[in-house]
C-alpha cells in the first residue's frame, strides 16, 4: 500500500506538521508562584542523582507527530519526496 497511501498525504500532512511544530508551555499547578526550574532542581532518582521527566499532552502530541513523519519518510521513500523542501 506504500504508493497508494501517498495520495492521502495532502490531507493528513498539514495536521501532522502543525502537531510536530507545537511549542508546548510548561508550568507548575498549585505551587503558588514556584518556578519550573526550582521544582526541577528538587527532582532526584533513587541514587540521589537529578533526573527530570516532564510530559505534557502537547509534548506527547509533538512526539507522536514526529514519529509519524519518520514512519512516512521511511515507508514511502521517494513518494514522500515532494513534501521535502530543499533547505541547503
């Protein structure tokens, strides 16, 4: 279905590209003015090393969209070429 799927790209790529270019906003709820950087400094794993893993819905959407683009490029190969701009 590789080649047959290319005809659907004009309908689905705009939405996926919009998701992939999201600029997620992060903040802390209920912390009474605490800065995100202050909270992250307090996050530590079991061995005492600092570790931060923040996931928001927007970050998850962005990640999913980028993964979808990777699959499209890998599977469609030359069929995806018309959607790549020459940026060099």
